[in-house]
C-alpha cells in the first residue's frame, strides 16, 4: 500500500463507512493526501485586494479591521452574518450626476437602481474571488431588499456608510450621505466581509469634503435637514420612502379602510396609484434624493459651483425647489408646517407613515424608526 493510499485509509476510518465510500468524499480525501490546494495566505495583500475591487467594477475601495473602534456597534451584527470576520472591504461605485439631479423621478430612480446593481455585482465578484482563494467572504445587499422581519428596527446587515467612513473613503455630510473627496456624494456603497486580516487598512480622512454650502438644507422639501446639523429621520422616511415598506403599509391601510371604490378614489389620486403600482411592478422609487442631487462637494463635482454659484443654483437647485409634487407628512408635524410655509406650491398630504398598525380610526404620531444606514438612503 502506498503512503497516499494509507493516508486516505486513515482519513476514511474517521468517517462512517457509508460516507467514507462516497465518490466525492474519496476524491476530497485523495486530494488532501496528495497535498491538495495550499491554504490561502494568512494576511490578504492590500494592494492586490484593491486591484481586485477595481477590476470588479468599483471606483474606489478600502479595507478596515472589524476591531476599528468606530465599528464597535457593528461587531455583533457582522459576526452574526459571517462568524470569524476579521476585515470589512468597503466598495464605492459612482453615479451619473446629471441623472441623479433630474427633477424627473424616473430618471433619478433609474440611476439609483442601475448603480445599486453595479455595486452589488462588484461586491459579489470580490466575495467570489476571495472564496475561490480559500477565504470565507460574504457581501450583504447594498440596499434593498433587506431583513424585513426586523422592520421597523435595524433591517440592514451592515451599515455601509459607517464602514466606508471608518475605511477612509469619505466623511458623512450634513445630509447624512457619505462624501468622497473626489466623487462627492454621487456614490453608492457595498461591503464585503472576510475572515482574514488585510496587510494595510484605509486611513480616515483628516478633513471633511463638505464645503458647508447648506444647499441640502435648502433642497429638502420636508425640512428634514437642519442648519444646526439636526436631522429629522421620521420626516425624511415618511416622504422619501413613501413607496417602500412603511408607505405601502399606509396605502394598503387606506385600501382596507375605504368604504367602497368611490371612497378609495376620493382618498387616493390616480397619479398616486400609478406611482405605487410602478414601484410594485418595477422597483421602489424614492420621492426625493434632492439633498444628494444638489451637493457640490468633491473635487470632480465642485468646479461649476466655484465658477458661478448663481448659475449652479438656477440649474441644479431651483428646478427641484420649483417642481410641483405631493409631499407626504405626518399630521401636525414640523415637516408639515415647514413644507406648507416653505413650498406652498407643493401640496402636502397627511399620512400615518405606516409605522404602527392603527387602532380603529385613532391616529397618532409614531416614534421615529431606525433610519436605514445604507447607500440607498438618499
């Protein structure tokens, strides 16, 4: 008996007879005894990893250790998703700026969806390459769909924005979007978890690319962004996520609560129904990514704003401010008062937000839900 055969026999004795005799098992044991595939390097080379990310379609990428202090709140969630995770790789894909700025929501939303697919595909490609090299790797969804059984709590697996900032890809702006020093906030993010350290980790930026223009404050139709840095998450989600889970719940409750078809049609306009149908048939659409659209930060973006700020306001900000559109607000909220005062030409519609099941016809202002900390939160 050869040494290889002896080794296979020794390995086989550790397994039940039925399992050890299986052709696939025998093939694995034979490969092991022959030397098999070498174990992957204990540390992933940072330069090769970055090159892999760029080849996969990312426009920028950097890794960060799970032990980074700013990721303490992510640790338990990351380890639940992939036990043994040591590093997180943040990937960034650029958006087309003029598409994102378009007052036509179909154009802007198509840009979000297309970029979302690209960053997901890039992250999946990186995870596959790491897996093929012998590591355990996982790429959570860049945005929706998410873990809706947790709704309205933390429905995301990993906070992509938090990871990107810790990895040095950008800084969170006043509008709660990550601003890349070159590409600005016209980016979507994904994260790959891997069970190995990386030879070099990204360094956090020592400055903010934000130029403190406050255009995001001026653009938000429901006043969710305060000049003082405050952020009304409930106002943002009630309007912007109208056609995601919470808004759909409110819409469905309206259907259920209507006495008949005529009553329903008196409560919900034809354009609203058509928009909800489009989101259900295609992909959920954001009602307003205006804070992201108007942001001039980033070296590739800033030039036109510096050259002629008035022209920038007239061509980028004003079309969004002047657009006639329905704004969804909670009754009696500050968002409702702000919208009616600041944008009287934009009709407001009171909704429940769908955050809690109503008790009879009782209405209330719900507690603010957790805001999805993902790249799909414009």
